[in-house]
C-alpha cells in the first residue's frame, strides 16, 4: 500500500462522518459507528505495517509521543 493511498484511506471515513454530522439536523452517532471506524483504522494500519515491514512493537512505539518519532515517520511517510 502506498503512502498516498494510506493517507486517503485514513482521512476518508472521518471526512464522511463530519459531512454527515454537519448536513443533518438531529443526528445520533452510536457506539457502533465509532467502533466500526476504530476497526477500520486498525485494519488499514495493519496493512500498511505489513507493506513496509514494520513490527507490531514498532507500531505501538509510534503511538507514544516524543518516543516513537522515528517509527511514526516510517509508518506515515516511508516508501514501500
């Protein structure tokens, strides 16, 4: 998966949810919607991780502020 496709797939569902919320008057966002978005994001990150050859511990390190800067840069910007 290329880095551009990764970024598009990461932003697209949140953009669609934002447009849906702003275009409707009495919208109720359920727990199911957020859980399905969470599973979607985890799946996309897993595909990206496998494509660039990162380990699972490196992905978890990339979530820690100020510690996983190198891993975060590799996850988001590395060319496969």
